[in-house]
C-alpha cells in the first residue's frame, strides 16, 4: 500500500478545498460578519495540508485501483470534517449535525438539519452552497485535474473510482484534460444561471447561491421556503431548465463545444426528456383537476417539482407532500428515476433502467427462441457481459442500501412513508422525501447516531455503492 501517495493526493485536495473556503471569508467580510474563527480554522487546515504536501513533494504519485478507492473513501471523511467545522463554529448544532450537513452538501443531497435557514450568517449560507458546487462535478474530478501538477500522466483509476455511469468516456487525450474541460463547462453554466436569476429579480447573493445549488443538483437554498420565496415564474422556469440541463451527461455539453450534438441524441437523453415530459404533464393534469389551478400555474409548479425530484436537486416551490395520493405517487416515481450518467444528478440513472429493461426483454425473447443469439444494444453499440453484470449489480446494491436504510429508520420509530422515502432520498441524494422528511421539514430531529448512519447512506449513494462496499470484502485486501 502506497500510503505516501494517498496522503499526498489528500493533502493536495485539502489545500485546494481550504483555498476555496477563502470565498466564505470574503462573503463574511463583505457582510461585516465575524470571520476570525473561520479564518483561524481555514489557516490551520490549509497549513496542515500544505505541510504534508511539501513533506511528500518529492514522492512520485502512483495510484493503482486499491489506493484510488481508499483515496476516494478517505476523502469523504476529510471533506466532511472540513466542511462541518464552519457550521459547528458559527451555528448552534452539534458536530455530528454539522458533519451530516457537510456530507449532505458535498454529496449534493440537500438534506438539512436547519429549521430557520434565513437566520444563518451570509458566509454560512454561502458555505453550504459552495459545498454543493464543489461536490457537483465531483471533488475527485477537480483532484484529477490538480493531480497533473504532481503526476503528469493523470490518474484514470482515480477518475473511475469517482465517476458515475456504466462506462467511462474520454474526449481529450488525457483524463486530466477531460476533467478540467468538464469544470470549464460547469463554471460556464453556473455563470449563465446566475445572470438569468439576477435578470429575473434575485439579488446577486441569492442568484449565486441558487445557481451553485442548481448546477450541482443539490437543493440548499438561502430561504426557509426554498424557491417558493420567489414569486416570479421566470425564476422557477429558469431553475427548471438549468436543473434539467445539469441532469444531462456533461460530456454531451462538452461535445457541443466541438459542434458535436450526438451526446443529446442518445437513448438515455431521449428517455430522460420523455420521462420528464410525461410525469410533468401527468402531475399538471392532476394538479389542475384536484387543486383547481389554472393550467399555467399548475404546469409551472408541476414541471418544476418533477425536474427537482427527478434530477435529485430537492428544491421546492410548494409543499408537494400535502398533495393528493396520486400526485405523491407520480413524484415518488420521479424520485426513482435520477438523471443521466456523467451528470451532477444522483439516483439510479436513466441509462441503467434502459440497460435493465433491454436485458429483461432480451431474456424473454431468449425463452421463446432458445437457440437465437440475442444481444443488448444501446445507441447501436453492443454491451459486453461485464457491463450488464455491473449494471444489475449496482441496482441490487442500491436497492439493498435503500432497504437497509428504510428498515433502520422504521426501527427507530418512524412511519413507513418517512422510512421508505427518507431512505430513498438519502441514498439517491434527492434530499427531501415525504412524511417527517417532506419538503417543508428537515432532518434535524434525528439523533446524532442516526445522522452518522444517514451520512454513510449519502456517501454510498454518491459513490454508487461499489466504491464503498468493496472495502468490506476480504478479497479486496487480499487480491491487490
């Protein structure tokens, strides 16, 4: 085990994270808030990581798959603790609650422990949104780009350990170039969303924070009533659009820069947009029929809600938990879908459902025609057996984790709807669920032990199960 490489990479990312926290200090200074405690922590955090990095500066980084998996898992402890400290220092919560909030921020889950968000200092509100934004494309993707400083060849194994989806695709000769290009797209879309939100009535602070939360599909807001605070339908539709854009594979956006629109014509995107249109239309009709709302008002909130839940963002304009059972059922289906592979969205991902259903139909045809050679194709490409096995394996682990979390929450004394939706919201990185964890509620009522368990669930969901569960296998430690 190359521990020096592990600590060198972690320290480099730690230094970078600490430098990003400097923006929290700037916000605190602009709003005349007390920043000394935050400055002291950030200086110590950067100093400690910089010392480790300089001590190991001559050590060549050689990350194999074993070290990469450990880096990714240890990184979530590092950023969880680092992200929790400002919350612990400036708000009246336990460190465990602050850790839960930080993990929720970096995993872009959006589940919060705070009841009165608007009472928080501006620098803490920004800190929460910044954690979302950094966690959106993935702190590891940033790390892969930075890794070029100490390892010119980049690290494909590190990228694989963090990246989501069924296959890895590189558009640039080196994986670090692809990672940095993705960050460029991410920054450009964030800027565009910020400008539109400002144009439609938000002030700069709210616009930046909500753009950070939208592009990361996170869901932290600066307002207690989330996007419901803003009455402008233009703001709601703008956020709906950028949530849907963020739920599409970012490699498709990157291809567009090279005048290649093939990324938007794939099966996954077509199914993604079709499901959104169908569920949004159904929810609009239900809203009109049972709520008596006008078509435009119903469509605005219905499509926003489907986009928010389907992309695992978690924003809310109204408390959809109080809608009819049919409406809740439609929204629950959206929770199960998720975004595209390679996007900032969480969940199962649309491409996996495409693969699963195509494989099931292939098996049904094979029963009717036992001697036929039947393969599974996506976008005209034949999928290898290991891809099919990996897809079904992930789905099994995802369902297992949701089931485990559901049983745990239910055993703690909560009702079935809270247990099931809460577990799905945590593991799927959705944020709000139904019942006690609905869009108008928060997760502050859980005990400290509960929050640690739920934090584990968020990390498992963010890393898509395999990267975490492999640590619990004896073969992982013996084989490599």
